[in-house]
């Protein structure tokens, strides 16, 4: 399985660092954001979709959770 190194604070641009800081301040895990920071265009597009989707504004929150669980099970991920 491929591994992506997670960018440190000093490697992040200002916008990405702000996003990472907000995630961590809220008690979240910034690993996804730090990994996606390798491709800034994808990072920006991903979070334009992910934020509203995760808040249930574009896709029902219950459906998102069911899909997340299905993907985790298919990949033998039980965290």
C-alpha cells in the first residue's frame, strides 16, 4: 500500500495551515489535510465538496456515514 508523507506546518501554504490549525483546534485529526496538501488544487476542490457534504447540506449525513462504514469494512479497517 502506498504511503503519503504528511506535510509539517512549515511546509504548508497559509491557507492550508489555517485549515489544519482549525481542524486541530476543534480536536480533529489533520492527517487528511496534511496529506492532501501535496496537491493544492485537489486540496481546495476536495474541501469545497467535503465540508458541505459532511454537514449534510449536499448529501444526507446518515448516508455519508453508511458509505464511510461500508468502505472501511471493504478495506478491513476497524478503527
